[in-house]
């Protein structure tokens, strides 16, 4: 069978085979994880209450602290929700667009067979040389994308588009200052400050689209009190771009239940599923009565068979993200570190150690075995 629903806006040709769900009959698009997430900067002007900060401490709140003394919530108002238990041992540094980055991207491209570089933070658009980072990724053969709250995109994204940035997933929080304040630290009770952030995001989306960069929206729904906010976002604010609804990892089932409530109220009809072998993220596509398609991104219970086997979080409640993929960080002494879990930052390894490790082999094997199992489960064509 062939897929009958559109891909998310801006996504490359990642869907390799198509099958169907054995219970619902929905079409299933199956692909393999080929993404490397690079944390380019820690700075961020937002203070989202559900932020995991890619597993790392907030630098502004932890300078001079030893690993066991670092805090997940400090004077900045920002949080890193897993810091108290994830064993983080380093503070992240801003990534320089230099030969060290270029060679590291080359090494990991070849060692992991990755082809998409996804820039994260902090807030990537605050990086003073972001377009140069993009250009290095493009020269290394990656499709380069980013996640952004848009606070500096109006200034940064034109040059990034010229350098080859293909897509930005914009984190969208509200259409009004009051809505933004729902998911921020108390300092955003200041209406003028909140309105500036909303205007900056609107400008960033316009600049991205005007410069040929694919734009999509990520909307986190922590609980049912946020459902009215998301209704307004969909109807008043985001009429023309692809939307992904995300559950809050820190809010568990109440977040997932809230999204299901929202989909019922929207009279949304499921039309297809995207599954990525070798990573925990998957998406269900829903069509609204207007014809618009929105995606609900959730977490599958994917584990690295050996690395995760003895982990204290490896149960039905504590492991909130599962194995999501590979992350790359630069620490403050200049070493690139590879991470595989934001709840187990103690698993991070310097790149040179990682590429020689059993962990790299385990990741590659997981992709292959998962792809074959999922292809058999969904009766995928072309396998």
C-alpha cells in the first residue's frame, strides 16, 4: 500500500518503506534514525517550566560548582528537569565553527551513518556565528535543521538560510502574554517582556519562510489547562505551517491525556503513523475537518539492549524519553562529548572513546534489528 497522508512540512525523504498498522489499518511510514543532535549554545532567554536543556546544567546558574553541587533551578529562572538525578559531569560550551567541529562531524557521520544535523540549545539563534555552524554541517554532507523559540531568528535566520539551513521547528507557547506566562518562570508575568518574545517569534517565522527555510511548530501541552491555549494557537496563529503536538516528559500521562482531549475537541481523525527505527520518537498524523493535518509526537519504549538493561530508570514510569538518539556537546575544556540519554548524562563519552566503544556498535545494531522487526510487524513493502 502507499501512504495517503502528507509528510511533515520541510522533512526530507526519510520515509523509506510503507506498511499498515495491524489493528487500526492506518498506513505506517517506516524510516531509520539518521539524526545527530548538536547543542550549539546553552544561553536562552526563555524559562520554560518543562525544559530538559538537552540534559545539561544551565551554565549561568552553575559556574564554579562541582558536578555534585550543580542545581537544576537557579537565579536565571531556567530549569534542567533531570539534573538532580542524571549524573551530569560537565557544563556545556558554545560550539565554535572551527576545524575541530568539522572533523568531529566527519567522524560521527562515518561512524554512525547519520545524515541530518539538528541544532539545539539553549536557543540556537543566540549563537553569534550560527550561519557558520550551519555551513560546516552542510559541507560535511548533512541536512541541517534546528529547533528554536525564535527570540533572535529575525536577525539570524536569513544568513542561516543562505548557508543551507533547511528547516526550523519553532517552539510555540502562546498568542498572548498571558498564554506565554502559563509555561514560563514568574518573570514572564511582566506583560511587556512576554509580548516582546511573542513578537520576536512571529518575526522569526516570517523571516524563515521568506528565506526558503521550512517552518514547523512544536507545541508542548503539559496538561488539560493548556487545551484552550492550543485551540487559539491552531486557529489564530499558525494557519499555514506544519504543527506537532508534544507531550511534556515531566508531566506524564496527564499531558498525553490532554492532547487526546484536544484532538477529540478538534474532531481530528487519525490518518497515518510515522515510526523511526532505532529511536523512541514516533508521530501520528491527524486530519482536521478543515483538511489541515497535525501531528502528535510521542515516545515509544525503545531501549539500548545492553546499556539500558541495568539502568535504575528502566521501568514503565521512570524512563521518560527512552533511547531518543545521539546527542553531541562541547564541554568547557573543548572536548566533544557524545550522549545517548538526557536522564543518564553519566553515560557521555568523548568522541574518540565513543567511536571505539561497544556503545556505538550497540546503536548501529539496534537500528538494524528494530527496522527488521517493525517492517515485519507492519508488513512493510520493499524490505
